[in-house]
């Protein structure tokens, strides 16, 4: 009877496993007969409204069913889509599909540890429908699974409260106490939330105390007195234990104990309490840092962990690790550090294996965590079948690199090798090991190569280890030789270290004949360090060989080294030739620029007096472009200048235009262009200021007043000394400029403005470098190597904005940078790079975003690993084309019809002639034709050559 009263006092509706009945309103029952016409109308309107509501509900239900079906299909394709699991559970709970809801939750819990919110929703749903004892046991099992995922004080508190509902069953009170004790062990040391668990436990014991006390006025029996004393001691003990733990607001607990206890607080308890207060003061800075820090507070938790590790209390160390992991469950390094501590310090089987299992469920893409898990299972004697099953899970975890699969296979093969007793000639374990080696090679060849276009094991380390096992442990050199033959056929025969590895194996477990054979093959095949292999062969023959063997080895090594030296000389000559070509090309560019400048200077000297200013536009090619810009001369600007009249008629004849019969007066546009041209100052750049100057390009040609528009933008980086925009002869802005700063620091900071949008185009900002001194200088600000914390996204819709994509990506972690790839005109290319804070967040985003649909486009997401930029081989024989200066192609490059527009006298012959400074040109007839330098001609000579029929 007392137990039932205690249960009634403690157990609320949730603890009893039944929902509270809703209070019935006074108006809910009965009704009168007084129905008039208005009431009938109201009833008709109510029926119509109800029908509309039913239709809306039906439509919503159909939409939900279609969405549920879509989510289930998506999970059948990618079971590791975390967000898809969450959405499906939410919809099923909304629709009340209990069976499907249980199944969905079960599947998700098998793949991922569930968050506190998901567990609490699941537990509350199951508690509502739990009625009899068997249902309660299922809820207990569910609680046991929930408390294993993370250290969650709220779940433990809910567990303890629910267990009170079963206090009326046999052993119910002891079961409740057992759960409370486990909860205190798990979260009782939690500085901020542990006090709630202690208080709940004490409250439970206080209720038990009230039921133990005799009724007022009655004399307690000896048994009652003894039970009362035991219960009082339990509460005293709880107070004393709590006062010895550094918890938030522990002063209030001490005051409550003083008020509750009839006796003064013992001295030992006082000492323990003061010690806990001191410990609390030392912990307070770390707790305060966690309060003000932003999620996920990794740095603050790391500092807290370091503090607890120095203190050395295992229980507190475990708790702070668990607290950190609850908010940073996707950080592999944190899991690795925790598991390492458990493996080396606590070494408790259940605790260690549980932590390893949670680690790989949270970060399945991290091969290091799987390797440690396999070692932990082997260390604690887990059944072989369980180890094998977990290895199969690792293969399906979706590693991000081919080398990760090699690493996990190697860890599993090491485990299988340690199971074999090699004293026996044959055993089940040995056959399993050999089968695993064969399967590993096949898996890397089929599965991994298909996905990554590489096996991840170019040096064939797995095959080498198999050969070592066969040779050293199984005395099977024949199998080892077969494996090494296969290794050499996979592109490893050119490496000296591979041959020496094989030689050492033969030396230790084979015979001299095979050693000699291996070294002879190595001498012929090795290309990286042939001298080393030759030296090893000569050493072998010096110790064990006959005279014939020695002579043969000397002859082969000498012949091989001679060929190698010849190849190296040819390679050096080729490199020297390429270097010379580069120097010649650089010299050609310099000469071409010099000729162009000289030509422009000569043009200016031929300009007439001011009375003929209206005819100047016809004398210069640059102004001819103003009338017909689509017919710009293609012969380049390095041609010598002829007389003005002849030059005008020649130009018109060359490009298919008839000379005007009479000269028209200049238009207003020409006058304006000439005025602008005269007003524009010369822009010279001082190369000594390159370190404080940046070069800005790809600006819109229509950008009005570039100095005014760009100055506020660059002044955010530092004080701007000058902005020098570049204009054409006609006064048009050419789309680039120089920005000079006062300090070098500002110029370096300005490089960060690269790709910033200016008037709809991405502005290119690069260091100011003299291309004459550095002709091959190129700026590429982004890494071309593997970056595990950065994602490459393709297939994006062109309408997708940076903000929209960032909203999608930041769900999976902190986005440090996001870049939409555009062309030079600023138009999107459907590609993006997303940089996360760490590798774990990026890996999780790959798992969840790959295959996602954005605006009807299915995107592809992968870790950023751009392919190697291949430099095309330089042609050796075609030196002539490489030496042709750039300006002979004209201002717009080489067009399809360019050669047909040039006079025959200037066209290059099909048969290359002698080389001149400016390339291969046809040498005019004369008394001497020097192949090294073209004869210099005056303007008159050049005009005669062009007009010669």
C-alpha cells in the first residue's frame, strides 16, 4: 500500500505512461431542442465550411504522401543523407504514421547518433502509447539506446522520471535508484546541469522518507525506526556527495543542507565543500568562456580539455570530452583525441568500444577513426565476425580519397595476419588472409579506380606486404616472385628502390641465382638511379660471382651507364635549346616593341602643319579606324613609313577601298577626337614603384571617369597616391589602369579586391610586374592542390546567387568563403567553390549535398582537387614559327584572311628562308643576301618595293 501511495505521489502522467485526460467542458454535453431557422442556416454554413476544410486537408495529405514517397526514394539511393532522414521523420510524425515513423527512426539511428531533440521526441511518442509492462520494457530499451549516443542531462532526467512510473512493480524503487545512480555517474559532474539531477534524486528520496514516517500520534515500531534512520542517512549521503562536487550555485545547496539537517554540518563535509568551491573557481573562467562563445565553441572546449587533462581526474576528463563532442560531433580530431585517451588511460572495454562506435557513426568518412576502431576491437577480444562486419561498414562509408581505401584495407589485413598461426602449414585463418589479399587487390582495381581514376596504391604496398608474408612467414618464394612480377608490370620497373626491395627479399629468403637475375633486369629498366643498381650488382658479383659473372656485370653496367649519359646529354641540350628559344623570344619581343615605338615616333614627325589638321586623320592608321573600325590594318605597326600621299593611296589600295576623289571637311566628331587626343597626357610607369602599385584590368570600356569611381574602392585598403587609367589615341578608356599606393602594405591588401564586381564585370587585380623581365609571369590566386576543407560544386543554375548558395551550405558548417565562378564578362558558369572551417564540415557537406536539386538542377559536390595543369611540350623542330614577332599579326591577332590581304612582297614563303632578327621573311634580290640580318631600307626604298609590279 505504501509503495502504491509513493508511486501516486511521484509519478506524473508521463511517468505512468498515459496521457492526461482532457478536461471536459461544461458545454460539451447535452443540448436543447430550440432550433430555429437561423440555427439551421448556421448549420448549413458550418457544413459547407467543414467540407472546404476537408478538401484542403485532403490536398495537404496528398502532398505530404507524395513528399514522403520522394524522400523514401531518395534514401534508397543515398542512405547517408542526414537531412533527408530528418525531413522524413518530421513528415511521418505530422501524418501520424506510427509504423513507418518507427521504421524511419530505427534506420536513422543505425546510421547516425541521434540528437537530443530527436531522441526526446521519439521517447515522448513511445511513452504516450506505452500501456502494459511489455511496452514499458520497450521504452526502457529505447532509453538505454538514447543515453549511449551522447551525454545528455535532459534525457537522463526524463529516463529517471519515467522509471518512477514503474515504482509499483517488483523491485521498482531499487530500479529507480539504480537509474539515478547511473545518471549521476554520467552527468552528475556537469558543472552547469548536474545540480538538476542531484536535486531530482534527493526529491525522490524525500518522498520515500515521507511514506516511511509513521502516522501522527502513533508509536513507530523498531522496524519503522530502522527504515526511517536508513532513509535519513541516504539523504544525508546525497547532500554530502553533492557538496563535494564543483557545481554551479553550490552555495544554495549548502544552505539547503544546513536548513534540512538537524545536526551541524560535519567537519569532513565542510572541508570537502571548500575544496569543491576552490575547484569551481578554477573552472569558472572556462565555463564563462563557453557561455559567451558562439557555437560550436571548439576552441573553448579544447582549452577546457587541456585544463582537465592537467588536473588528471578521469571522470571529469571523460565528461568534458563528452560535452565537447555533443556540440562538435563532426570533428574527427576531437574524436581521435578522446579515443586515444580512453585507449591509453581508462582501458574499459564497454566505454572504449562505445566511444569508437560513436566516432565512426558521426564521422564515417574519416579512415583514421575506422583504423582505431578495428584496433580497439582486436585489443578487447571482440568476436571476429563483428570485426569483419564493421570493416564492411567502413568500405561503404564513402571515403574522400583513394588512399583512404588502401589504408583501411591494410589495417584489416594486418588484423587478419595476426590471427594466423604460421607454425601450421595450412589453416582456415591463412586461407582467409590470402583471400582477403586477393579481394583487396580486386577491390582497388574495380571499385576505387572506377570512382577516383586511380587505385590509390601506385607503389603496390598491399601486394608488397602479401609477398613478404608469403616469403617470410609461409616460405613460399614462388608466390612472392609472381607477386613482384606483377608489381613491376604496373609501372614500377623504372624505380631503383622497387628493384632493391625485391632484391633484398630474394637475398633474405631466395637464392643467388634469382638475386642476380633481378639485378640484371634492374640495370636494364631503372631510369631514376641506375648508378645505384649497377653498384649493387657489382657488389654481388664481387662477393659471390665467378669471373664470367663479373665480366658480364661490368659490361652490362658500362653499356647501360653510357646510354644513360647519352640520354642525359641530349636532355641537357634540349633544355638548353628551349632556354635559348625563350631568350630569343624575349629579345624578339623587346625588338618588336622598340620598332613599334620608333614607327609611331616617325609617324608623328610626318604630320603637317596646323592648316592641314583636317587631313591628319587620313595620314594615320589609328584615326582611319574611327571611320571604319572593322577594317583595321592587319600588317602590324612595325612597317616603315612612306611619304604621306603615297602612304594614303597605298593603304586604301591594300585594303580594297578606292581613294576619295575629293577631301571632305572634318566632322565634329573628328574634331572632338583630335582635341581629346591632344589633351591626353602621356602615361609612364616607373618600374621602381612596382611594389606599391597594382595592375587593374577587365574593367568596362564604358566606365566613365575611372579615377573617380575606383578611388573610393581602393582607398579602403590604404592611401592612394595616384590612379592612372589608360586611354586609346581617340580618348577611349582601354579597360585597365595602374593604382599606386603610398605604402606596400596597402598594395598587398588591394590584391584582395580581385574579382570584385565593378559595373557588372569582375575586376582583375594583380601585382604590377614588368613582363619584359618576367615574360612568363602569371597570377593565379587560387590553390590547384587538394584542399580537404573546400568543396567544388558543379551543375548550379545560372540564376543561383551567392546568398542562396551560402544559405544552403552554411547548414552543414561555418562557411569561410564562397566563390561563384564567372567568365571575364561576369556571367556565371554554374560552378562554385565553398570553403569550410575544417575538413569535417566539408566532408559532411559532400555527403549531404551531392546530388541535391537546386532550381531543378541536380548539382555535383566533391572535395576540391583540381587536375594537374599540363604544360604542352615545346616543339623542337619548328623554331621558325616560335621566333615570329607578335606584331606581324596585327592588333587583333592572326585572322583567317590575313595573309590574303598582304601584298605578295610581304607574304612569307611556304619554304622557310633564312632567319632574320624579326623572323623568316623572303629576302629581296641584291648583290648580297646575308642569312643573319635583313638589309636596312629607307622609307623611299620600302615604298618602291611595295609599288613594284
